[in-house]
């Protein structure tokens, strides 16, 4: 399977989004926040670090391009 790497602008967007989510989790309290909120935060952080977006991979698998 071929992974398309995100460009620097998208990676910076992912980084900003993940930092805002982590800040919200921290301000609310790590023991108060529901565990489901950690899933998109972890995915976005992973995408910012590696450039590989799991959400984009899943959506490409669901909606395959018709050539």
C-alpha cells in the first residue's frame, strides 16, 4: 500500500490542531476527559509527526478512486 506524505503546511495544521486538543484535555483534566477524545488527538499527533494521515488512508480505502 502506498502512503502519500502530507506537505509541510498540512503537517503544521495537524500540529496546531493536536496542540489545541491536548491543551483542552489538559485544561479539563486528564482524569475527567472521556477516553474517546484521545483517539482523534493521537491520530492527529501521529499525522503531524510522520506526515501519514490515518483518516485519509481510511477514507481512501472506503471511497476508492475510479480511474
